[in-house]
C-alpha cells in the first residue's frame, strides 16, 4: 500500500491527455498547445473544443460548437423562477451550485449515459452557466434579465447579459482570453472532485455540482475575490508594505500568491498581468493594477512567492466592471470546459477512485453502557455556532 502524503501532494492519481502543468518551468499546455499561444490566437469556444475533442477545430467544427452553444443558451423558465426565489443574501456561488443541480431536472439527456448524451450535457452546461450567473445578478439588482444575443461570442455575450450593454472590443477580447486561461488546469481540487464523482458513474450534473462546491473554497477558486478584498483593504500604494508585513507576521496567506504545483511563476498570471494593465489603461483606471504590482514586488522581496492565476484576474475583472462576488462564478464559467472534458475522459476509461486512509484512531475499545459513562459536558460543536465575524479570513 502507498504511504500517506498530506494533500496528495505530487501524488499521481490518474493518467490524462488533457492538460500538462510543468510546475518546474512554469509552463501550461492544453492538449499539447502552450497557453501563451492559445491566449494569443484562440477563443474560448475554440479552446473548449480542443479540450473536449483533443484537436483544434476546423472552421466547420468551430461553427458547430458556436451554434450549439447558441442553441443551448435558452434557459428553462422554471429555473429562472428558482433564481428569483433566492433570498438577497444568497451568494452567487450558492446560487450557481443550486442552479446546476436544478438544470439537471430540465435536461432530457440528464440520465442517459452515452458519449452523445454527455456531449449534449457538456454543451448545455457550458452555455447555461454564464446565463445563470448573469441572470442572478440582474435579478438581485432589480434589473431586467437580458436575452443572449446570437451575434455575440461566448465571452462578449456574458458581459452583455451581465451589464446590459455590448462590451467594447478591448474588454470583450480581454475577457475571452481570461476564459481561455482559466479553462483547465490538470487535477486541481475542483476537477479532481468532478472526476471522483464521475468515477462512481454519477451523472454529469452531479459531477459538475461537486466541482462547483469545491471551487468555492478560498484556497482555490475563491481566492480571486479575496484578492480584490485585499486590494480594497490596502487601498493605496503607501499601505502595501504594512499590509504584507502584518499578513505574513500573522502567518496568514497573501491571497493570489503561491501554488501547489508551480515552483516558479504561474504562466497565466503573466498574461493576466498584461490584460489588467491594457484594460486598466483603456478605461483610465490603473489604480488596482499599480497596487497589485507593488504587492507583487513586496511579496517577492519578503517571501519569494510568485503570483498565481487569481492575482491579476482580480484587478482585470474589476476594471471590466464585473461585481467582486462574481469573480469565482466567472472562474466556473470558464472551468466548465475543463471539468466536462475530464468527466468525459473519466467515463471513457473509468476506474472507481477510492484511495485508502492511514488509521490513527484508538483501537480495541470495549463498549461502555451509557449509565456508566458519567456526565460528560455536551460537545461544544453540538451547540449553535455564533455567525462568524464579517471578513474573517479562513486559512
Ligand atoms: C488556484 O491546483 C490548481 O491548479 C489551482 C488553480 C487552478 O487553475 O485550478 O491554479 C487555481 O486555486 C490557484 C491558488 C489560489 N489560492 C490562493 O491564492 C490562496 C493563497 N495561496 C496559498 O493558500 C497556497 O499557496 C496554496 C493553497 C495555493 C498552495 O498551498 P500549498 O501547496 O499547500 O503550500 P503551503 O500552504 O504548504 O505553503 C508552503 C509555504 C508555507 O511556508 P512555511 O510555513 O513552510 O514557511 O509557502 C507559504 C506557506 O506559509 N505560502 C504562503 C502563501 N502560499 C504559500 N505564505 C503566504 N501567502 C501565501 N499565499
């Protein structure tokens, strides 16, 4: 039996041909193509096709995917009603997790198991997740839900549905590249969660619901929103040094830095840095980019840590006008392409994923009748917890 490794660090859990993360050299490849080339030349639709089918599409195949996404943007009215019924305090990730589950009940393919049925579910989820995220924001803001526009691409259409106006070309292209960059990343926690679910032959919707719940954690997809909270808390270049010193002194994490796999810079961060500067300049708002640069220099000087994908995406999404609590749902809007590609790969050559645990608990204990157990105090965790203080950072 293999020995225990905390967090499965560097453990090879399965074989995959979808994504290569070269943590030593800071390189990332989707199906053999470098992320830098895809960011420079591809679109989210083309990259999603590559992840799903293993090859770059011909112009006909790309048109098929674009048309399929277009057709699948039609959103079930019953699920829109579910979104309307959420309390105003519901977080966008809670809503997204619930909506993906609900969408399953309105997909006639949901319980069919075949590659064709699973590809249909893949298209529906990829098309409908952005619709759901935008619709929830419009509803909670008391604004009309926008109908997707056939002539807009996937990225531009989300910004249109969210903001009610067509994005300018610079913003649309920057957001499209951000979706390319976030589309897959080998066996990150949420993708692994999806594959563990798919490994039991649970359906696509159940597997993606597992992934969404996992992405929400602040050590994973939730980090980009926490980066923006950090930027706003710092608020000024002059306060960067003090914030970083205090965070490190308190043994807390500076959000957006470090990575389990990359020993050097996350290649996505470099592209997102350029996009944040470009869009910030085009909007005349470089404040958050400049504070980010000062944080990056300070964290390097004090801890030799590199920024990861979540660091510059925060300032980019802010200048694109995306509400801060939608940053993690935006991660899901992109990562649905990778999640579904991995679920399809798991189904194609499945083996139940079931690791072992090293038992370290007590052994050989004899049963004690309750009357002989004395009066232990009620366990504290069984009492109602006070709601956590606002802004409490969890490690
Ligand atoms: C994503 O897996 C993926 O591929 C994920 C992702 C994807 O595309 O799916 O890339 C997306 O989740 C990116 C990561 C987003 N999370 C954050 O930005 C949160 C902040 N980062 C850290 O929590 C941390 O870096 C992790 C969780 C990302 C990685 O943690 P590890 O591998 O478990 O490393 P660790 O916590 O054991 O830290 C190792 C050392 C420690 O120093 P020592 O205590 O040994 O002296 O590095 C330090 C840590 O203190 N460290 C940090 C730090 N990250 C690591 N110190 C301060 N701030 C940080 N951010």
